[in-house]
C-alpha cells in the first residue's frame, strides 16, 4: 500500500522524498487500515457475546454515539452522531455492544444510508426484538470541502423496523427522546 500512496503523492505534484512526506505513505497506510478494520470483525458474533434474557419490554435507547466513517465515493470522512433504540422481546444486549456495533460498521467504506440499515438489520436479526430504530446525523467532508454554502448541511438517515415502522407513537417517542441536547 505504501508504494501506491507514494505514487499518489507524485501524481498530485508532490515530491515524496522531501522531509515532511518521507513517512507519509506509512502513516496513511496505518490510518487507512484503522479506518477499515471493521471488515475483519463479525457483528453478529459481537452481539451474541453479550445477550441476556430479561422480561423488560420497554424502549431501550442509546443516543449520541460518536460516529466516524469513510464515504466510499470519495474516500473522505463523514462524521456525526448515531442514535439507536429497540424494544426487547425477552432478549437484551449489553449497551456497550451497541456502541461497538456502530463503530464496527463505521470502520468500513460506507454510504450513510447503508450504514444506518446495517446497524438496524443486525440488531433485528440477532435480538428478534419488537422493533428497532436507528437515526444517523452526519456531516460529509466530501460535501463540505467542495463547492460553497454546503459547509453546514447535515445528512439525516433513519431505519425503522418492526413496531418502529408500524406504530407512529413508538417512532414519535424515539424521535422525541433523541432530539435536542443530552442532559447528562
Ligand atoms: Zn462522498
């Protein structure tokens, strides 16, 4: 990978042998491997490793999960917040695993739409809950750094499954609980 990055440096008109760039290919490779480490991880295994049987059947929400991913069209970052909710049917999952699940899918080349539904689908398949809702609010550097007057645009995507799709009240409750600043 280092040779390819060195070649890119040349293609953009740089001199890869100058001091500041000497170790850049190595650093870029390391960064790219980190940003895409999610390919090597199994999301179902992750959730299955912390499943518990519990009679709780009210909405569980983990909101404001920091999200950093890479747009597959431009290989530029997009970043923001992810909010996840589900209504358990006998099975609950460790809350930290939901955060890890978001990270796992973020550390791949993504489009925000697919990232959103992958998170929802995996929870739905693994936990078989009454419903799942996932909302992502993100800013895309590929939009912000190109052109004008796009610096503050936020892309919002959502995936609603089960009762979150069929029941307006459930969906509204979720949307109400994630809006605004967190109080903690
Ligand atoms: Zn892009």
